[in-house]
C-alpha cells in the first residue's frame, strides 16, 4: 500500500519558532549568497529572538508530511513606501522542481492582494541563476534596478516585480 504525500503551506506563529529556525538556518547554510544575513550571525540568535521573529514577522512554512521543507517571508521596504516584498525564499533540495516554491509565492501574492496592492517585488542575487529562472517562470520581471549587496559588495542584487492579476 502506498500513502499519498501531503504538502501544506501554513502561516508561521509563535509555536512554530523551532521549525522557522531549522529551515532558515538550513537556507543560510545551503545558499549563503541568496540572503542579506548570514548563517554565522543567525546561528547565534537566542530562542527569544526566534520566538520574536516567528510571532511578529510574516512567514509561511511549507510542510511535507509534517516536516518543514520550505519557507518564504513577506514584508515592506522603507526605500519604497507602500510596496510589498517577497523575502527569504527557500525550498529544501529534495523539494525543488516539485511546485512547492510556486505555492509559497502564491501565499505572498495572496497576502499582498489582501493589502490592496497590485505588485509584489523582490531582490535576487546574480549568483543564484536557478532562483532567477524560477522567478521569471512565475511571472516576475526585472525592473532595471540593481545594486551591490551591503554585506558583500562582490554580489549584485537585481529588483524584480510581478504584476498581480
Ligand atoms: C529558488 C527556489 C526556491 C526555486 O524553487 P525550485 O523548486 O528550485 O524552482 P523550479 O524548479 O520550479 O524552477 C527553477 C527553474 O530553473 C531552472 N534551472 C535550474 N538550474 C538552473 C540554472 N543553473 N540556471 C538557469 N535555470 C536553471 C529549472 O530547470 C527550472 O525551470 P523549468 O521548470 O522550466 O525546468 C529553490 O531553487 C531554492 O530554494 N534555491 C536555494 C535558495 C535560493 O536561491 N533562494 C532565492 C533567494 S532570492
């Protein structure tokens, strides 16, 4: 007998702080160039810092059969008032190519729509071509804006935007 695998996208809350820590540290270790913060600084966070992040910031977690396999965050950008942004996108290697990443994007799109905005923005690093290809596949396009990453000036970030239906 085979059991069907179940994928769930869920909103992260206080009780999920250990799942958030696990998948975020995995992301930072797996693809260090993709993120504005580092594994080295994040692994030093206290439990209280993770609990605070899990309960005050917007994260969606992807679960496959009860184990966390991906994450994404939604938020704002002080340099672009009024806009909504997708941050911290990650799916574990065994989950890539499965469609899970697109479901995480959809969660952010729905959040943005609920705020009445017509676009979602993100930054993508030049050294993660798979991410760039994925974002294009789900409808993001470059805006033409690019800049150096604060913590590592050898990396270039490009801004992409997706127009919501
Ligand atoms: C970015 C990420 C979430 C995308 O999810 P995913 O499941 O891998 O995405 P998909 O497989 O649906 O789409 C990736 C596409 O890029 C293609 N691709 C793979 N490697 C590539 C490469 N080196 N260059 C260009 N395209 C590539 C794939 O073939 C696929 O396109 P296809 O569906 O037309 O075949 C995931 O790869 C990931 O977590 N990567 C590590 C973290 C990361 O880079 N995060 C981005 C932060 S900005």
